[in-house]
């Protein structure tokens, strides 16, 4: 456990409880930030993610954890928020061709907008997001130019950005890491990956399916890192 | 009533039911758009606004109207979402000095992010927002450079923006109009301002207070346009 200096800078960490964002939380803690974790609840499939995220953020010494419900299912447009089936058993080539049905239109923009809002209220100038441009499966809002554009929005669209001498920074420390490198980083920082959750379509007990894009990328990362994924998978 | 051509372009209109956004809706309708109105419900004070917005959008021929609840009260930081008192009876000089307590951190960024998300699902490329840089009372997210930065986010952070030949446009047709000019525009377009609602602190019957910043700017606009505001005000 990293102890919090009371004068340590605050950061808002977009935090799903998954492998990537949990690694980001560990990296932000190691960098000395008091971390304010922001988790979103949306759709029906991911409810178990929220409870696990809450427990894990606490274990990792988050200063606070805010869960916001988003009405993304009313907007639709994604297999993650509608009744569309999550694809299973796709090859890496298939994942890399185009934007998948699990893409939630504008999701990271909405997430970052809320993070920016909370950061302004907290007096934080740093936002951490676990997007990744190497292993990513075709999402337009996981790319460096998008993140740079959002940082510009944060600096122009807030009192803190307009009036402050210390503008916002959007940190994406996983951006250029492979899944293998992400896992190796997290293991060095003692992340308990058995408690992290990546699956788009877990069973009722919260066990991962092992076959959706997120599971496949995760399993490939552990394989390349040469260790077993400690998370629970449904038998098949 | 403007009839909808089935091949008319779609637009998402950020719509509160207030004077400004209702004028924007009329302008977007006149420009030939099929309008998809997006209204947000947040905080406790503005609930009546949502019901009036729903009724007025219908009267004005909106193609659809989506109301999303936002958890902004959990983030706090504003008199509009917390128990902080809304200031009353401020002079125009006071309104123009700094950012007021009614500023909701990041609000327009959150609003635009949802509008962008819905636009992508609808296949719309146009977003209308009723921000105003002349009469505005100090909000950082009502300025042209902010809107331009958000448009860049929309074009980089969506499938439609990345893959499409027709990128997003954020329209802010009131940006450089005075309140007087906005009202004159709306009257020319037959807006029923008696049904529009601007007050930050209405009474239980939904009557405007007449003394908050929004009421004062509105009343000044009607005075300068030389007509009575037809909206109901609480007796004082």
C-alpha cells in the first residue's frame, strides 16, 4: 500500500476494474497521485464489473470512488448497450479489421467529459485513461490524436483550464504498450489480476467467457507474458 | 409547422426548453433539418423544465425527443446541482465579473459528448447548441474556441468522423447574437416564448423568479426588443 501525502496531487482515474484500467490505477498510485476513481454503470451486462471495481479500487488505496449511472442504453448503437450479440471466437485479424459492434459511439468522449467535470470540482489537473493503441480493436476514441483533442477541450471548456496556471493533462500510459507489457507492468506493481475483469459477456457468476475480443486479447497477453491468467473463466 | 422531407438531413439539437435552445430549434427547423432534441435531467430544481421541453419540442415538430438523466449532483460543484443558493438581483456588471456559482463544471462538454454519441447512432452530422458569447454570464464552455475544439474531438473520436466523408459540424447560431436579437429571430420564426423557461430557480408552479441571472438577462432582452415577456413570473 502506498501512503498518501496530504499534499500529493489529485488525479481522476477512469476505472472499470478491468486489466487495463487497474494497471493504470497502479501506475498513477506509483507516480504519487491521490487517485479518485470514476466508474460508469451502463447497459445490463456489465453490472458485476461495477461491484468488483469498487472492491478493487478500495484495496488499491483509491482516495475516493464515484460510480455514475449512464443512460447509454437509451442512445443504443452498440452490442454493449443493446441486445446485439457480442461476437465470439474472432481471429486477431478479424478484430483488427474495422470498428467492432462492441464500439459504444462516443463512449470515451462521454467518460472523459465526466472525468474533466469531477477533476474540476476536486481541483485535480490530471486525468488517467487506460486506452491502448497497439492491442486496441478498432475504436476511434482510443487514439493519440483524439486524446490530444480532448485535452484541448478540457483546457478551453473549464474554469480551471481558463483561469489556472496548471492546465489539464490527459494521461494514457498504456497507449503504446502491448497487452504483454501492460501485464508485466502491473505484475511489477503487485496488481492482483485475479480480481480484474475484462470480459464483454460474463456469466451470471461473473466468470469470463474466454471467447469475446476482450477475453482473447487478455489471454494472449498472459500467454505472451508466460503466466496463467488468475481470473476465473466459465468452463466450456 | 414545417413538413419533414424524408431525405432531409438529421440534426441533434441540445434542447432545454429555454428561450435560447427553443430559438435554436426553430432555426434548425427553418434550415430544413429533421430535429432530434436531446434534453438532460439533472439536479432537483430543473425538473419542470424537462416536462415543458418535452411538450414544446413536440409542438415545434421535433422528429424525436430523448431525455437522459445525468448524475451531475453526485459530482457537485454548482449551485444548479447542489444546495448552494442561486444568486438573485445581481447587476449586469456583477454577472460579467468571473464565472458564477451556477456554472456546472464541464456541463457543455458532457452535453456535447452525448449529442455526438446520439448523432453517430442516428447518422446525423450536425449538432446544434444554444450557447451565446455576447450575453453569456462568464461560462468558459460557451466560447467559440471551445466549440471548435469539441468539433475536432467529434471528428476524431467517432466512427462517423473517422470513416465518413461528411464530418461533424457543431452549430452555435446564437453565438454572436444579443438576447434582443435572439428574441427577434424567434418571433420571426413564430416561437411561442410563453412556453419557454429560463429561470434557475422557479417556484413550485414553475413560475420564473425574475431575479436570477437567467431571468434578468431574459427580461432585459424582451425589454430591448420592445415587447412583454409572455412567460409566467411569480408575484413578488
